[in-house]
């Protein structure tokens, strides 16, 4: 990935972060921490990684994206809006009656949502079924999943992990959003599921560890899942920063679910918008060169 | 009495027959396919038969995913393991997502009699009928199993069907199955017995004995628990003034409750529910359990006679 492409993607991710804050402004609260830790991955997938058509969300040949950790849905809504799946004004309905973008995603309300996740430990099974179904229907489509790290304590995930490997679902790619924090504190203190990589490897998966807030590393890891998958599903353990992009909230478990205190939202908006402006200038400069 | 047939083999053969024409149908197994009547299907269609081992939660979610790409998954295993254990997957991944998946609980009720309460399923109607949009079926004889399989596979949406284990006789001529409809198996005006599943055989015997005693009993076979047939219940309440329900299920939450919900709202008449009290059932031979809980013809005769007498006094 050249530097211009990298900065362009970072800029889009910045705008998506702003979209998340727009939803918080509307709904007055939300699962912000995890949304911002995985949003670079979600941005990359929709803007570069996946075979999709926003004008035809039901296109049969499309790659599928599932947010197993459904509470991070503001990340997906933010990216879908930025990609043109729906008008950005819809973001202002977050938290309101009959909103198309509820606090956990609903496939029957919003085009682009593939599954009704939210209860943790469901997404990987659904994705495994999709991946096997697509393969056996002769479709060359892939299924991408973002899971939480705290979510890995749900036993049902490991049923799916075994099934995906056993049935050679090599079109299944999982990102574990390993920000290290869940609602009660550090994942390692609440229920230590580390080492995560070794667990997936032992279940028969390809595994890579990357910086999940780095576009270049996300791209490189995804290339490996195509070129070097050994007929196995792939797990990308994405080391991320919870609430990435809002410095006062970064790496703090209390921002898992955020009801902004006085001045917090304004400070967050300022920081995200400053970052967008900085990236716009960088992109402009790189374009001129 | 006709020849007895294995409900599981009847079920598996019926699915295989439809699947010959409809290639979207796939069979999922949690180490359970062979005992669910799918041995032949697995041999004939290895590309449409998926073995996952013992993971009912995982398989239910996987079935949901397969349905999103146009497959029609059929997943059959021991009833409590595809209802209680994986309930949230049924509720969210199938019900909430409106997926075209068929979950079949075999060895339902306490047909796994001596294996004990872990293997009994006496609350499946209650919990499965609470899922919005879910269809809950419990066919009464082999012909109805065959027809219910066709109806369930033609229906677009999540279905739970319960079948038993012991061989069962044909009770009535086979006819097309309409989801959500009960049918009158015996006319009568003194009292109505509404029954589901294999209990209907005992009910028909009891009705015959009641008739000899001068009680003219209407028998309604109700193979669909959800959506319940409101019209046939209202008509029976209006015309016979008393209703008894019979099911191999807890007296709470199942067919009896579904009938009582209709009766209390539209046509209040006395209702007596015959079923298993809310306990972990005793173990032993199946027929002895039926007798113990008053679910054989003799027990039904006794309870209905007492109920009818009480209503007259």
C-alpha cells in the first residue's frame, strides 16, 4: 500500500469516527470504546478489502461482513453511511424510536447488515454456516467477521472454530478486536483467554498477529489469507486500542459504554475533527507530489 | 390397529423424498443424523449432509448462516438439546433473523423414559412457541409426520417439530397438512378433548370408552401448537361448553396453555389440562410413565370422567 492510499484510508476512518460521535450526539450514549477500536478494520474492509456493491446490497456474489460483537455496531453504521449505503441523516436517529440503526444491528431494518448479532458468541457460527453455504454453492465470496476479545469466553465460539476448520472454511476470515478491555476491566483479569493466537492455531486455523489500527498491517494480513491459507479459515488477532482516536478515553474500560460527561463530547469532536483536517492536508500534499 | 412405524425413520425418509427434488435442502447432524433417520440420506447425498459432532448451539447458528445463502437446513437431534440448550440460537439466529431452518426434536416428551430427565423434553412447546414467528409442530401418526415434513419444508421460516421414538400406528388416512390447522377426528357435543402428538391415540381410545358411558366426546387433533387454530377452539368451546387438553408435556406452557389463552380471551368455558406436573419426571418403561402420569387411555378416561361429573354437579 502506498502512502497516499494509507492516508486516504486513515482519513476515511477519521470521518467514520466523526460519524460515531454524531450518533452519540443523537442518542446521548453508546458502545463507543469497541466501536473505535475496530473501526479501522471495518473501514479497510468496506473501502478496500471486500467485494461489495453499496447500490446492490443483496448482490449474491458479495463478500459478507458480520459484527459478532454486535454492540460495536456504531462502527459499522458509521462506515456504511460513509460508503453510501444510507443517508448520513439516518445517523441522527441513533437511540430514537423505530430507528433503522438500533443499539445492536438488525438485518431487517438496514441494508448491509447480514445478521442480528448482539448476544455474544453467535456471530462465528452464523459466519461459518455462510462460508460453508457459499463455498458449496460454488460462490467465490468470502465472509469477514469482527469479534470482541471478551466475547471469546463464550463457549459457542469454540464450537464454531472447530467446525470451520474441520470443514475447511478457507473463505472465512475472523478479526479478533483485541483491545484487551471489557466492561469490567482487563480481559486477562476478568477471564484470561490468552494466548488467543495459540488457541485458534490449535483449532486448525491460520493465525496472524497485527496492529489492528494500522491500515498497512490490515492489508498485508488479508493478502496472506488469500495467498497462504492452506485450505483453513483465518484468524487475525488485531491488537487495537480501545476508544482509539479520543485520547482522554483511550485504553480505559469505563469508555466501553459511554454516556459523555459535560465537555467530553465537545473535546472528542474537536480532537477527531482536528485529526480529519490534518489528514486532509496530508492527502492533499501527497496528491500534489 | 395398523402396522407400527418408527417415527424417526418415517421423518428421515420424508425429508429425503422432498430433498430429491429440492436441492436447497441440506441435513445437519450433531452426531445425531444416523439416529434421526438420515442414514440413507447421508449415503445418497454426502454433499448435502454435514456432520458437526456434538455441538447443538454451533449447529443452530451454522444452520442460520447456511439459510442466508439460500439453503434449507434440517437439523434433528434429541429434543432437549435442540430446544433448551440452543434456545438463544433458535430465538436470535433463526427467529429474530426469520431464517428458513427446520429444527426437529426427536425422542421428544419422555419417550427416552428410562434415560431420565436430562433426556426428557417436557417444556419444548412452551419455550419454542414463545419465539415470534416460529411454527411449532407435533404430528400424531406416521402419515401426519410425512405430510407435516412436506408442509414444514414448503413453509418459509423457522419451524420446530417434535417427534417421538417408539413405533406408532397410523391413526387416520393420510391427507395434506396445513400448518396452523387442527382437525376434528371424532364428532361429539358433550365435551371436547384437544390433543397433540402421539397422545391422540390414547385420547381416541378414551373417547370410545367415554362414549360407551354415555359421554359424547369431540376429539380434535392439534398437530400445530403455534400458531394455534383459534377458530376450531372457539367453535368447540361454543358448541361443547367444556374442553380438556392432553399432551406429553408439562401442564404449563404447552398445548393446554395455548388453548386456554384462546378460551379465556374469546369464549370462556372450563378447561382441564392433562399433562405432566412440573417435576423432573420419574424413569422407567415408556408405557409405565404414560400410565403413571395419567396419559394413557385409562388415565385420560378417569380424568375426563371426573371433570365431566364435576361440571354437572
